[in-house]
C-alpha cells in the first residue's frame, strides 16, 4: 500500500508541476520537485548498517534553491529512525559523511574528483547534468516532456554498497 501511495504522490507531483510557468517560478518549482525526489530516494534505498545510526545527512553542493527547499520541508522529518539533517557544502573536495550528495550544475566540473573522493563510501550522488552518470553519479535528473524525471545508473549505486529498491527502479525513466 505504501508503494502505491508513493507512486501516486510522485506522479501526481510531476503532473501538477509540469505546466509551463514563468522562469523564476520554474526554478523554484524545480527545486521543490527535486527536494521531494531526494526525500523519497532516501526512503527507497537501503544503506549499510554503519550508516543506519546518527542523523540521515543530505548534503547539497551548489543549488541554493534546492538547499532552502530541503531545509524548509524535510529538516524536521525522519528516514526510519534517523533524523534528517540538511547540509550546504562549499564547492571543495572536503566532503564529510553524508548519505545523499546532490551536486548542482555550478559544481559539476568537480564531479569526477568528488566521485573519486567518495569511491569507498556508501553515498548516493545525485545530479542533473548530461554525462554525469559516466562521471560517478548514480541518479541524474532530466527534464523530459515538461516533467522532471530521473535516470538510474545501477552499477554506480551498487559499487557504493547501496541497495536500490524495486520501486525506485520501476519509477526511473531509464535504468542503465
């Protein structure tokens, strides 16, 4: 039942926000949708035991609007028994422990180094830039037919010891 409700929520959210809107609102709407996706990704992925205690950390590098949206809507929520903590990172390779790292377009040139720095850590790297899946991202947002969707590169997630649930796979635009 939870999976069906999640499907309805995700697709309903995409349909509501798929209309043409002014550029300023579109940026904010995109941040809202991506924040919702990140929260739901967190619920549909299983991290190793060592990452199931303490706070559940979602870090954002770049994309101030997305960071603000995550803080506003999800900072007081939980993933399982873990309190969500939202962090804004400066564009450096000094990345502390986190579960999800969103790398915005402003920092995309750093993605290969970020992926290398985190290669042995169970961190889900999420982006919205063409070619980022080849540079270490596991999930990449794409704007297709007026809607934000995502592509999943399963190998990048598995290499980081992350278990991707079937619901997340089935909702993906494409699984590589």
